[in-house]
C-alpha cells in the first residue's frame, strides 16, 4: 500500500513533491498503522480515502488551482502562484483534455473503437512477440550474423542441410580460408547417471573448437577447447545452466562426476542460462575425440559444420569457396561424394528451421486484421465527423484556424489509439501465453519468447501509426471542408455521400475474405492430412524406447539378448496381444539411412549410390503394426541366421529400383563396398509404405532388416498391440524392463496414435490461429458494413421519408438501401478473391494437396461471407422501410 | 506578494475554510508536525473534522506561501521526515479575526433563535 502511495506522489508537481512528498508519505504511513489496529478493512478504507484525496490534490495543483474543498484558501496567497507556465504544453494539455471530454461524451463510439483496437493490437502484439522471439531476435552469440552451418546436399536425397562425414569436414576445415574458425557438432542421446538417477538426455559432440567459433565462455569453470578434442583424454563435459541446476541443485557442479553412456565424465564447466546450441534441448557438450582412422571416414553422415565467416567474406564468397573445395574432394573420393554439393546456411535459419513460413503467415494474418480494424474505426470516426461538421464550421467561423482544428481532431484519434494500444498490450499479454500453449511443442526458440521492450516499442509505434491512419482522413475532411455550407445547412444533415467510406467497406470486405479464404485453405489442408493413411494401424498400440548404455552392453550378443528377453517378458504381460520392436518408429523421424546397392546392377566406382532409410525390426513387427505384406513374405525368426540373410523392402523402394518388375529374389547390400552393414541379403518380401517423417512426405522408402542380422543395434523402440487402452500398459512395461536391468531407462512412452497426432500439430495450430483471426476479421467487416449502412439510412431519413410520402413502396425503399450495401460487398468479395489467389502462392508450402486457388474453398468462404454480409445489409434496409414520413418531415 | 499592512492582509484572507482554521487553532499554543496536527484536530473535534494527508499538506502549502505559519527545527532524535510548524504573528492575527467573525455570525444566529444561548 505504501508503495502505491509513493508512486501516486509522482502525480504531484515536482516542486510540491520535493517540498512535502516525504512528509506526506510519513503521515500516510502513520495513519494506516493507526487504522490497522481497527482492522484490515478500516485500513483499506483509509488508504482509499487518502489516495482519492491525493489524486484530487495532484490534479488541482497541476492546474494551478486548489480543489473545491480548499478553494477558499487561494485567498491566502493571492495572486495564485501557478505551478506551470509552458504555453505549448498548455495547448497540448488543452487539446488532450478536450479530446478526452469528447471521448467520454460519446461512450458508444469510444468503446467500439477501443475494443476493436485492443483486439487487433493485442493479436498483433502476441504474434509479433512470437515472430520477434523466434525469427528476429539475435542468437546469443557475438556477431551471430556471421555464423553459418555447413552441410552437404546429395542429389536425390532429401532437400535441406544434411549432415556430412568426418572426412569431408576435416577437408573443409583444412582447405577453406573464408572462415575465422570452423568446428563441427553432432547431436547424441545418451544415458546420464548420477547416484541412482538415470535419464536419457540429449547432448552434443563437439568436434574441434566449437565454443571458440560461437565465442561464448562458461558461467562457471571453462568451455571445451580444440585441445580437449584429442583421442584418449579423460572424460570431460560442459553442462547447460538449467541442466546443472537440475542435477546438482545449488551445489557447485564443476568438478563433479557424471556417468554418460556408462562412462565417467568430469564436469569442467557450466554454460550461462541463455546459451543454447544447437537448440534449447541440448543439455551437455562432450569432445567427440575421433581416432585417426575415423577422421578419414566418408560414409558416416552425422556431422554438421559450424563456422564463423571472416568479416570480409560474404555468404556468396563463402559458398563459392566451399564449392571449390568440394570439387577437389569429389575428384579425390568419387564414389563417396559424386553427387554431393556443400551447403552453407546462416545459423539462425538453421535453428529456426521451417517455423518461418508459418509464423510469417500468422503475422500477415494479424496485420490484415489490424488494417481491417483501422478501416472500421476510420469509418466510425467519419460517421461521427459528419455529425460534427457544424461544430467545426462554427469554430472556424469564430476564427479557429484549420491547422488548429486538424490538430485537435488528430489529437482525438491519437488519444483513442493510445488507449486502444494500452488495452491491446494487456490483451496481447494474455493472448501470448495462450499462443505459447497452442503452438506445437517443437517450435524452436519458444523458450525465449516474451513481451519485451522491443515488442512494446513496436506496439506503441503501430498504435501511433493506427491513430494517424484512421484519424487523418476524418480530420482533414472536417478541418478543410466547405464549412459555410455546413453552417447554412443548419442542424439537418445533407445526404452527401462520402466515397471514402464505401472504399473503406470494400477494403474491409476484400481483406477479411482473404483471411477467411486462407483459413479455409489451411483447414482443407489439415483435413487432407488427417485423411492420409500412415500405412499402419496406430490405434491400440503402445510404444516406448529403450537405449542400452553401449559401454556396459559392449557385445552385440549382450544387446540382442537384452532385447529378446525384454520382448519375451512383455509378450507375456496380460493384455498384450503381441510385442515387437524397431530401431525407429513410424512418423517419428527419418532415422538412419545407408547407401543402397543392387548386386545385379552394380554402379561404377565414380558414382555415389542413393541413400535409403533402413529399420532394424523384430520378425512380428509387420503384424503388430498392421503393415500389409504386398508381395513375397514378411520376416521370420529364422531370417538373419547364418545362410538365411533376408530383408524386406517397402513398396516405394521396389518401385524406384525395380520399376515394372518384381524385386523379390533380388539381392542387395547396404553401405559402402568396403564398409557394409551386413553382407548381401535377399529381398524376400515387399510391404506397404509407412510414413516415416511426416504425414505429408512424398515417398516412404524403407529397407527392413531382421534384428538378428544387425544384433548389435543399441536402441530399440517397442510396440505393444493391445485391445485395451494402450497407455494403461505403461507401468507394467516399465516394471518388466526395470526387473531386467534397473540402470536402463525407458523413455518416450506414448500411444502410437499420439505420435501421429503430434505430427499434425503444426498444421492444426496454424488452422486454429488463422481461423481465429479470420473470425475476428469477418466480425469486424460485418460490423463495418452494418455500421456504414445504418448510418447511411439515418442520414438519408429525410430523402427516404419523401420517397415514402410520394408513394414509394416499402419494398422499393428497402431495395434502394440493399442495393447500395450489396454493391459494396460484391466489389469487396471480387477484390478479395483476386487478392487471395495472388497471396496464396506465397504460403503454398504450408498447403497439402490443396491448390492455392482451390475453387471449392473459395466458393465456400465467399458464400459464408455473403451470408454474413447479407444479414448486415438486411437489418439497416429493414429499418429504412420503417421511416415514418410525417414524423421525419415535421422535424424539418 | 503585495505588501499590505498586516491588519488589512489578515482581513483579506477571511473567511477561512474549516481545515485551515483548525490547523491554525492547533498551532496557536504549540509547534506540531503534520501527523500531530491531524491527531490534535481529530481529538479536539471528536472526529468531526478528520483531515487526509493531502488536505493537510494542500493547506500547509498555502499557509506557508501566505506566511501564516513557518517551519521550525526540532530535536534531532525525531523521525527525519517530520517537519514542525509554528504559527506566525500574521497567522495568529488571522485566527483571532476568524474567531471574532465566527462569533459575530453566531450572535446573529442566536438573535434569530436558530440556537439557544445568550445573544
């Protein structure tokens, strides 16, 4: 309470505050202490009374007058000493006061404007916070614009920054000059243990001087350096700030021991809380420590380079140099790199990934809402200004200059904008927390999104710009209008029509139709996505992943034995119909791939074989997940035994490599000729395609390898089919695995349906949000149409009354109004459709199986809009027919 | 401020508002700080006149400007935020005249038998 009073003291003029402020605060404190003895309520009442009295004192002291209660005391000091003597400020104060009075006098219009502004500014503030926090905010590295991620792109493989091999990376590092420093990283998931706590945690391998490239130092201890990345040294690790707190609390983490992947590591440093690389989920960094042989490897694609451009080298120069280096590598190692090109992507783009288009689209959506809101408010103000024409004319006739009147009018709209903007920030604050809840969980950099000073500044500017935008035209019109006409016309308004108002309505209709169409197209996309069959039956399946610490389970046989035993035990659980496992779950990610080699069609050594994703599975996998065997057979227990090397391929692989013929019976091997995953194997069957990364992926290639053939696979995802609710099996499954080995954590326990649903979440949140904005736009536009027509009817009452008096039927009168409204809506719809087709191309990448100009969607939203608009036009037109000519004509 | 003779100046300031009159009354026989003035007035009027901090200091500001009261130093041990006020000769004069004016008004009311007592 004391704090509020002290703050309120700042309302007093400075001289008064300096002279009496401290005393007043002391008195207030004593009064409250005294009242508190009577109870909290008494104290609250006293505080309230004191604050009200203070406000009164401040208001009057600033105006150089005493409040009514003390007015007589002014005689004590006649002539009164004024606290202010700034003519410009006085004038502004006067303008603001006048504007405030006017806003209070027309509460309906004011409330409508403020609410409209608050919603539009609020939506903009929230979405802009996201765009700023995710896309625009600099990364937490000095000169981050010079940081790039290096990767390679192999023709025929997926597009985007793809990882590279140690051999290529070390060649880049040695042969380029356009970088100040270059390092590499790779994400890794390992089991972290301390005491009896064991969790699978995402970390990163640091190759070379990662932290030197990023130019960040540790908050405690030290970072990893190039000298740490030498094979054979003791295990050391640097932890993320949050992770260190989670595991060590307030205790000093540096110097402590952690087991990572079964190997002891000493913590040498803790990073500051804002440090995140490559993303917020990465919790630790360990030196990669490749041995000399592995540094030459050219068929293990898992590294990404990160480098700092020299200040003189721009992105094009860097790319040109990388291409030159890559040409050399290609000549030296033709088979491994024949189709490969180097890619250089700014780090920020790499971090933001594919969130950009979606966020920009949302921002586009809310900006449209804001424009529509401004048009709406401009319309309201124009309507009001028509009523005030006489007032302005009289003021002008009495000698007010038009610049003064213009300023006065603009002050009004700016005041409205300021109030609306302030309310908008409050709305934005609420909306932002809701937005963060709705956005997909994998939105990059979402952790750092907030309503910060930058966002507030932009919001203030936008609100100001809105005030100018919706205030200028009415102000100009009023201050420079033909005032003498207005005076002469008397109290009765002329029926003059303002083309600007019609234009505003057309603009509103056009823009909101565009938004509505955008939302419609995204909805169609989402329903199309939901109709996509993932290629397996996710319902009734529980999935979870178990990763073995490789340092403990060193031998392939030990790993195979663990998983086989786990499957046997899980199979025996009540409620489990079948239990199987795979190295990678469907829709959960691309997983790993390898070069695909057909024995009967060998490639020349100068050509790189195409890479195809593969999965290591247990024999019953196809049955448990309901993946159909289309040709040949599935896998059996015997497949993978010596002399029985068999694999199954997906239909997409069969189509690609054996177009028009049967793949069954052919033999393949995966990997480089001198580094095969397994010796060659026979294709014994073709199964249906299963979506691997997302529901909208174009092809779903996969080679299924029996577990027995790759028995050393250290991490398997289990799938349990059950007739009961899948997640109800989770506890039993965990218990089984804990009984086998308590040190092996189970993670990502969820229903398979959830994995499928999660892949829809970006599309779903876009639909919800754009849909919300579209509804806002539609509402505003309909209110706009309604408002303008209602006003028009009111303005033309006399004319309509005369028409009725001389015999026009009510139908004819209604049609007169309807026609005008419908014409505006019609033009708006046509323009909106054109705009939609033009804009939809820009977010084509977000659409799935829907053309940007999908006729069905466009027709549907046009009809929806027309229906809403028809209602908005109908009501005022009905009112027009109820004009009572005798009453209206008597008024004149 | 124009320098009127004290008598005239005092006359020009009448009538006083209730808060101002009570503040002058409180200070007529002792020097007090703000909170003590509020308490003194409340006790004397049985709670009928209860000033807020703002009303008090709005009045004190004017009284200081009009030189009816002045600030005086007090014991160092006291709360440093507290300031003590003392009535000036002009203040005393104004208070006396206001009392006389009220007395005249009261007498008129008695003559009209609005209240009982000796006219």
